[in-house]
């Protein structure tokens, strides 16, 4: 039986480390619904407000809607459109953009879009 790692994510957040979690929308092994549930559980232990934030459109490498993003503070959860378990194989350009955005903007990936957050 797999053990939860939520306590490790909470420890990172408490240490003020940016955390990015991502799932492919078409992943049936580690589906985004489970990812959404455990990220909300981790956030409840740390900040509580993460789960109340709406998902926003995340812009991919070609200006398309590359996925849906929920973030609060230094914690982000990204659901990739058009990808399953191997995001890097199915969406390599968007995978690179996600990592570049994370390196440049931390968990606030949406700041890479014209320097401001997208509106719903």
C-alpha cells in the first residue's frame, strides 16, 4: 500500500519553498482528480485558501490553453490538456514552458502571461 507524502509537501510549503504539482488531463494511472484531492488536503494543512481558488487557464507554448492552473502563494497545481501520464512525451513544448515559468516565477506560473494573472 502506498504511503501518503502530503506531510513532505506541507513541510516544503512551511519552509517557504515553491511547490508545483502537475497531472495530465488524460492520465488514468495518476489522474488529476486524485491530484486535485491530495493538493487540497496538503493546502488545508498549510494555508487552507488554496482549495477555494478557482482554476484559471494556463497558456501553453503556442498561446493555446495548455491546461488549468490553481495556485495560492507558493503552491500550484496544473492540469495539462492533451497529455496522459507522460506529459513530457505528449506535450514537450508545454512541459518545457511549465518548467521555465516555474524557474522564473515560482509557483505563480500565471505571471508569465503578460506579467499578470488571467481573469476568469
